[in-house]
C-alpha cells in the first residue's frame, strides 16, 4: 500500500499485509464494475473483492490496469466457484480467473462456499496450497466456512487458511466463528458488512449513534467492524457512497456506541446457511 494511505492493514497468518477496508463488487455487472472499481481506486481503496461467479473479473481487471497504481500497492481477492471445486478443476478455474483479471497473481484466493453436498473442499484446498506454493496467490483462504468445515480442513490439510470471509454485520455478529478464527489465527472478513441494503442502516440504534457523531449510518457500521477487528468490504456503485465508505478513519466509536450496536445481534442471516447451500454442486 502507498505510505500515505489512511487505510490500516491487518497482518495475515503468513505475514502478508491486507488492507482492513476494501471494496466489494458482488452484483455489479462487468461493464459497471470497471467504472465502480476505478472510482474506488481514485477514492483511496486498494483492496478489491471479486469472484468468478460475479462475472466481473474482466471489468475489475481493466480498472486495475487503467489506474496506473503499482501492482504491489493493490490487493486483489477472487474466489473459486462451487462448480469448479475439485483438485484439477480448481487449478483450471484459477488460471481462468487470472486470465480474466489480466494478472499473473492474486493476493488472496478463496474457496467461495464449502458446498457440503459436493464433498470436495479438501481437494480444492490442496489445489490452493499448490497455487500458494507457486507464488501465484500471496495468501489462500476460505469463505462461508462454518466451524465444522474449518475443523475438518485444518485437520486434513497443511496450511491454515489466512482468511474466512463470512456474512457478518451488527445483526449477525458471528461470535462463535470469530472466536474460532482467533484461536486458529484466521482473519475474519465480513461480507454484506452494511447489511446489503436491506434495512440495517435505518435501525434506530444505528441512526442514533450516527447522529451523535455527525456521520452516516454506513460510516458508523463500518467503524463498528473496524474497531471489532473485522476486515470489511462494503459495496456501492454510487460514487458519493464509495467515497463516504472509505472516509472512516478520522472518528471513533466509544464503548457505549459499540455496546449499543453489539446489542443488535440477533443471529439474523441475510444470505444462505453454508451448511445447506449447494448451488453449483
Ligand atoms: N463470500 C460471499 O459469499 C459473499 C456474499 C455476499 C457478498 N460478498 C462480498 O461482500 C461485499 C459486500 O456485500 P454486499 O454487496 O452484499 O453488501 P453491503 O456492502 O453490505 O451493502 C451494499 C448495499 O448497501 C448500499 N450502500 C453502500 N454504501 C452505502 C452508504 N454509504 N449508504 C447507504 N447505502 C449504502 C449499496 O447501494 P448502491 O450500490 O446502490 O450504492 C448496496 O445496496 C460484496 O460486494 C462481495 O464482494 C461475499
């Protein structure tokens, strides 16, 4: 990262530095992704979270190339889709992602979902270990892995995942997963950190904390994540929001604010339960 960036990094379990705040591009069509990622890079984001299934790796890659930002200052994550799980198919899928991104390597490669019906995440992860060994991913990890999946993975493979990217926001605070991640040395990355545009930002307790600080509800929720220790990847296609979401490093929530937001946890999933999600199996 450039030295003047305000975005702090977390150090992953293999020593790689990852920006604590990045930009997510789920549900952004390829042609719009180019524009949104360009806006994000201009606003100061350096970490971009895409996935093969988002079908916007090409647009993302074009924006990265056009930015002129040195490759070593960027942090690019992509993910292995469920239908490509398996050792050989994961290696092929990774090559295809690199080709679409126009990159020689990614910073982080994740297994997108455990996809239990396929029973292939251990073999898939062995492919990721090979990719890591070749230096074509600086770090490898998983997404949507429940404690049971992490326990099997760490028992049967050699590299502890650097990251588990899971649904996490104030209404789904994921205490059990976060505790296991801390024990195993896995960074917790929050997806749908703002509640994916489905009402979280209008919850009165969040609005009250936002008013108290003269900031937006989204900024307050992002501060809660950062102060909790989560890596966070808010998505927006709206330039003013893209800028607003990275402008969160000049204020702090106090213990009372943090407690008011923590009280909203109700174990409420917006997305599927990973134990049952087998799309593409
Ligand atoms: N691993 C996984 O399985 C998985 C699953 C889901 C998501 N993810 C990752 O996590 C990223 C973020 O999750 P997400 O896209 O579900 O949702 P999110 O970041 O929680 O929320 C995005 C929604 O909030 C709106 N928004 C953004 N900033 C705002 C602001 N400052 N004020 C008001 N509204 C705002 C956006 O609207 P506009 O865009 O219209 O501005 C959009 O509707 C994804 O893009 C993806 O990279 C991963």
